[in-house]
C-alpha cells in the first residue's frame, strides 16, 4: 500500500510539472527588433506623439503640408495621432520657416496575434521544422523559438527566419535519433509594434514524424486480373533512404 501511495504522489507531481511547464503566464521575452535611425514603429490603435522639440510653423506628411484632421492634434511643438491607423504610415517632418527641425518615418503595423505553432519532421535524420504564417506579419517581424526536452529542463533559444513574401516564420533545429521522446516548443513573434507568444506545446517524436507524399505514382491494370491494380511509387526527396523503409 505504501508503494501505491508513493506512485500516486509521483504521478500527481508529474502532472503538476507538465501543466506548469505549458503555462503562458510567465513573462515572455520579445525578440529584439532593430530599426534604422529615423524610423519609428507603432501598433494600430495606439496613441502616437511626434515631438518636434522646438516651435514649428508647419508639419508635413510625405512632403505635403499637413492640415489638422479627425484623430489628429497639432500644435507648434508636437503632432498627436490619437488612434494611429495603417494609412498613417509615412514620412513626417516639422519645419520652421521652411527649414526642417525634425523628421521621422512612422510605420504603423498590426500587433502580432498569438502564433499557432505547427512542427514536423520529414525523416528520421532531418531537422525538426516549426512554422507559423499570418497576413499581418510585415517587414520587421522577428521570430524566436524556445524548446526543451523535459518540463524540468532549461529552455534553449533558436532564432528563426522570416520570409516576407510568404509572411511565414520558419524555425529549424537539429535532433539526434532516439535521443529524446518529447519536445516542449514555443514561438515568440515581435515586430516593434508588439509581441505575442504561442502556448508551449508538447510534441512526441512519433507525432512530429510525417513524411512527404510519395513521388512518381503510377497505377496500371494487371493482365487477366480485372479486379487488381499494380501501383508503383518512388520515395519523396526529403526522405533519407537506406535503413529506414517506407511502406
């Protein structure tokens, strides 16, 4: 009976560790986003204050004189956008008697939403590939991946690649066959306007392993066997042939 109690307590502790490991309440570290001098990024709906620093006689947007409009507060030293929108993106400058005192390129972007992580393993020997795509991801998007192999392990950080054309973050990290059974993975995305992190998700090695479809599939009738078909196919290029057999 005592051994049974110890086993139950151990199982409870393991479950608690699993739930605490997958918690999203911990403060997430945003990937650093570097901008060139003279560029400022803000999120849609945020209040933006452009401070001229000195008294100006006019403000310009994309080299055209700016007149006060709805949602803007303009005075001699500052321009305030009460709720910035995507169409507020542009080059702003304040001038005094035709001389520029201050200029900045303002970029308004959607704040990233929480990523939905997808991870796969194309073969036993290929790296693990995780990705997430979304239409609001823009030029300055930065993605990182944190992963660990147990709930008690320290997370490792991996920088990801962002492909602007497809608007997708792709993260790849190597693994050794049979080394680990489980992976706890989380992606964090930032773009200067904000930051969001996926839930930490546990993947088993079996759930990650998904080969690509076969190539060169051919179906032929079998002579004198009208109810039979002969099917031939080739291994997908991503599958490392040799010891591991697909069927």
